[in-house]
């Protein structure tokens, strides 16, 4: 099925030399993660020094982990919660005013299950402006979350989600519009929505 002795990292896959990758991991361990919670500006500055595009007023917790910051773009006033993993083997773009809640995992890379060499690949993730990714959500490589969409707690997203929706489940599915017209019925969706409302 797979012979890991044949695995090799594609040239340029990391986007920076190996020594820069190691320097970032040391910086993250010694300067980013131990920083007091209120030092959002300091963490924004560190990420920018390593090539991340980080907007104004971004709230990023010290327990966030970023694989390759030069492949990350975060829009103005976005929030990135505790223990979020930005596994940025490929590009991750998070729009302005978006929220990625605690323990969520944005995974841009994987391996080819049919490759004896266990070949690695990456696909970008886009979390568009004003989205809310609730607690402990997994987002797979190549996924786009449409503008303003809410993904409920502990959902798994393997395909693109349209804008302006409330989605949840594994795999995530559309439950309803995020903003309903006055008097619109919730019908059988009410139990699912109760779970979403309780999501941090």
C-alpha cells in the first residue's frame, strides 16, 4: 500500500528554506506561545515578520499553531481562538471579521492514498469574510466557506459551503439561512439550531 522509505518532500513545497521553517518553530515555541494573552499586537508582529499577511485588529490567541505563516492571510478584525491549528501546507485565507473558534483545525494538506510513495499535496482553504467557524470544526484541503456562513460546533467540512448559511454535521450540510426573513418557519430544523446556538 505504501512504502515510506520512498517518500520525498517536493522541491519548494514548504515555501521557505528548511532553516527558516525551523526558526519559525523555535520562535513560535519561545516567543509566540508563552506571550500573555493580551499581547495581540506582539503576535501579529511576529507572524508578519515571517511573511503572514495579518490585518488590523486581528485577535489571535497564544495557543494558536501555524505551520508555515508565510502561507497565511488574515483579514482585519478577525478572531482566531485558543488551540486553533492553521496547518498551512497550502495557503489559508481568512476574511475580515471572521471568527475561527477554539480547537478548530484548518488542514490544507494530505497524502495521496493511492501513491506507494505516500506523495504529499496541498490545496488552499478560504474562510470568507464574516464567517463563524464554531468550536472544534475540521476543514479539509481545498474547501471554501462562503461569506457569512456559520459552521456549527464539531462539524467536519469536506466540500465548499455556500454563503450566508448555517451548516453543521459530519459531513457538514446546510441547515438554513443564517439570516431569515421575518416569519420564516424553522420547522424540523429547530433541534439542530439549538445545538448551533450553544456553540462557543
